[in-house]
């Protein structure tokens, strides 16, 4: 479960810092529109890398965004929490506002505060807690596919988004108050989208900004009220196994989590969990539909190791092809495709002497598509994982370093149980000549079109179908010979 941060271009940007002089006096800086980055992050980053290499900047009017691509840069930026701080929201609200409290969870914390709260939040994501969520995952996944009929076409992106909204609401807020949990989940999802849209408005002159900002603050107050009411319910009945109940019970030597802190943790955990896992489910099903060889190998494993239903934890361990498939899907189409850090102190990044407050983008997508690390990096080849073992900074769908996503084990469990449940019952095939397009929005690689798949009774006979859309600029959909090598 990765983090749908607001784009850095709408958060803290720095004045143009001079590059450290070298043999080539021209700094690796492109002068242009800063909005080129949020308009199309992948195209912008690819162009910058071609022009300048792995460390570069985009500048407009003396203001720069810095970019650090590749494993070496990932290691520098992600392993040093003292020099590079996390920054989540562009619009925090006044100090005592609901917006400030909602945006003050773990993902916006740094230093000792982050370390302490990470320890407390971790209780909701340890193995014992994750296992307690399995019955909910099973129930909701079976309910979803019970509504599907062979011979129909479905927008699998919409289905996975709705499924993860229900699942995340239940896991985080509890099934005892299912309707309230679902309502809070929908409100939190809407709040995250409002923040993204207004973050863009904060950067660009917009006469509607003041009105919409007032709407955001008002909505934040409504959402906070709902979450606080749920917290009070949980306190009166402290036996729940949902993540919110575990957070309420969490204590360390300094005490527990206050109600105000609980509001921020709940909002940000939901924001980090919902859409990223939904997108990973969607992209994996689509990639399998377009790669009959990979689907055939996976089908053979599912048929030989499972019994046709939701797999047990023990059975999950017996389907390594499923894990390779998920890993490769998150490599080639990572749900979280870039993120950012803020320089907390003056520091050096490649040729640049950064001042405090400089914003740095690092990119999972760019790293995962590096030909220096992966053979045929744009190809979907699950078999490559039989021979490669990349470092945490070469492969980082859940981030890396001390801030690596706490929810990664839960996200992997969802992917490795829900996908087999679907694929044992249904054969999925892309609808011929349908559009499949995507774009990185608020750091997440989201489908921007329907992802239409035909569902048929599983018969083990697979074929790909031609599709339209910009998906072809992100992944090579041709079936490629499984030539693999170990990551450098």
C-alpha cells in the first residue's frame, strides 16, 4: 500500500540553486514550464533523463524541481531521513484546523516523531493483525465475483476500485459498523482527491481557489467529525480487530495516540491503502489478459495447487508463480510511480548544491524501466524473477529505507489471494480494440479510461486481443522471449 502524495510541483519548491562547477559548466537543467511535470509526469521525467541523465532539474522563473533517478539516487534520498524529509500535503490549513489534523498522520511526520508513531501504527500491520483481516478479504472478494457472470464485459478498474474501497474501509474502520466505515471511506477518498485538485490550484493562479479552499476546509471538518464519532464507538467497545481499534490500544513508554493524532493516522492510512492496491489489481489482470504464455503458466500452477476457492495462507506459499507475476506487474506498471522528499538541510545531490526546502522527485517507474538494471525493461516477464534479486533501491514498489510502506505485507496478501480467487473461476480477455490509457495522477499510475475485460468460465485457453490507448507507451505488450539476467 503505497502513498498517493500530492505532486511536488504543488508543494514546496526551491529557488534555483546553482550546480556545482565541473568540467561542463552547463548545469543539467531544462528551462521550461513547471506544469509540464504534473501535466504528464512520465513524459516529463523520460525527457529530462534523456537530456541530462539521472540527476537533473526543471526550472521556470528561478524555481526548480529536482529529479533523482536510479538506484544510487534512491539510496541517497530514501536512506537519509535527517537530510531528506517527507512532505505529504500542499495545503495543511491553520494549526488548529481539521485540515491540519487530518493531514498530520505518519506520512507527514519526520524525525523522532515519525519513529515513535511508526512504532505505534505498526501494531495494525504485524503478522498477527494481518491474519485477522483474512476473513474480511475472503468474504468481500467472494461477494464481488459472485455478482460476475460468464460472457459479460466489465470495467475491471471500476470493480477493483469499488472492491478496495469496501475492503479498506472494513479493515481500517471495522465491519461492526460497516455502513459507517464505508461512508467514512468514501469521504476520505473524496477528501484526498480534493487535496490533489487544490494542490494544483495553489500552484497556478485560479480565481476559484479561495472558494474551493473554503469547501475543502468545510469538508475536512465533516470528515473529522465522522472519524471522531467512530473513534468514540471503538473506545466504548474495545474488542475490535480492525486497524483503528488496534491504534486505539497502541501504547509505548511515552503513552498512546491522542484522538487528534488518531484522526490523522486513520485518514492517511486509508489514503495510502485504497487506490494503490486497486490499481495493482487492475494492471495485473490486464497484463495477464495480454500475455497468454504468462497466464498459462500461472493457470497451471493455480490448477495444481489450489482447490478452486479462496486460497489459505498455506496455499499462498505454494503458488510462487503468482508472486512472480505480482512482482513483475508492480515493476512494469508500479501503482506508485514517483514520490518526493524535501531537503531538510543544505546538502549535495549530484552536481547540485541544494538549499534547505529544495524539493526532490524520485521515481519508481523510472528505476523499474532502467535498461541498466533489467533486460527488456518495458516487457512484462514474470520469469525474470527466477534469476534476478534486485536490491531494495533497484526495486521499490513500496518505497525503501526507514520509511518503507508498513502496509506492504498486507497489500501483497490481498494481491496474492484475490487474484487467484478471480482467475480460478474466470478467464479474463481484453475487449478487442478497447482503449486502455493511464496517467500518473497524484503520484499514482491510474487508469484514465475504462479497462474492459471479458469474463468467461475458466477453460485454460488464453489469447491476447489488440487494444488502443497510451498503455503502449508504458509497457511493451508483445510477448517476448523470457531472456533474463540478474540485476546489476
